[in-house]
C-alpha cells in the first residue's frame, strides 16, 4: 500500500490567517494541505479559487491537494497549474465521459490527477480510469461543507478499490477523526483528509500523529 498521508482540510481554518494556519499545520506534521474549491453550483457553497492558491503558494512549499467541487472542472486546470497546485482532483459526476482527456490535460500541465466520487456514485465508474489517475478520492460526506457526520456506508468502496488497485492512492474525505480513522484505514485508505477534527483539536500535532499511526507508515 502507498504511504500514509495526513491532509488537513484548510476549509476548517481561519481564512483571514490562511498562510499562518497552513504553516502551523505543516509544523504540526501535515503531509499535504487539502484545499476545498467550491463554485456554488456543483455544491451549495462558495470557498476559494486559484488566486488564493497562488497567494498561498508563496508562503508554503507543501503539496497542495486541490479538491475541485465545480461543475466545469476542465475550465480551471490551467489556472490551478499556474497557481502552483500539486494535485488537481475533479469529480467524476462533473466530468463524465471527458474524464480521461481531462486527466491527460492535468498531467501535461505538471499536476497529479485525482478523481473524486460522491457518496451515491458507484465506485465502478472510476475503474476505467485506473491506468491514468494518480488518486481516487472517496467522499464520506455529501460535498459542500466541513463538519458533517461521517457516512460509514461509503467505506465499502474503499475496500473494493484497495483490493483491485493495491498501489493506488486512496483518499477519504469527510467527517474523519480519531473515532473513525480505523474504519477507513482498515479498508485501505492511505490519504486522510480531516478538517474539523484537526483544526478543532486542542493539540493538532498530537491528532495528526495519532491519525498517521492509525493509518500505518
Ligand atoms: C467537504 C470537503 C471536505 C471537508 C472536510 O465538501 O470536501 O474536505 O472540508 O472537513 P471535515 O473533516 O470537517 O468533514
Ligand atoms: Zn475535500
């Protein structure tokens, strides 16, 4: 299995202090920083876009794991590449049959390509992309907001993916924390997004280190 990565979701940070919040997470042991991009159309919320990633990039050299919850993922690839994004993860529900070409475009612009699935989307929709995608993001809440309750029924998808694709990065996102990390880790997830449980912790460094210990290496 690929190595464990802990990716705090900066959606739960104080946006007025974004650079400082991100630096704090890196000092506390974050491997990646998870950036939730929402367009108010694919999901009922608006968050950040490429200009914020570009500004932040001047302050951190950490891997920026950008999760695009947008209706037209093809439209923003160049902007995010220029901004310094490391991973561009789009939703298969938004890209549909254009997913393979989109992954090719993401790669040509020097980013890693991730494919995300919402809770109600069957996991076999991503199987045809397994030879080109770098990561699959399995949502464990309906996308749109931080702080929601973990949906345990989504974890079966992680198990199926891990059995079929032993070397794939599999990210879980939504409602994860110390109380349920074992469920995701045992199923085979190796990239853990956590917003509320890390930023809301009195000791984020301790929470990150405990999360990583539960996932493995
Ligand atoms: C939800 C986002 C998640 C969310 C995670 O649409 O994709 O990344 O911010 O936050 P928590 O861990 O609070 O559920
Ligand atoms: Zn996310």
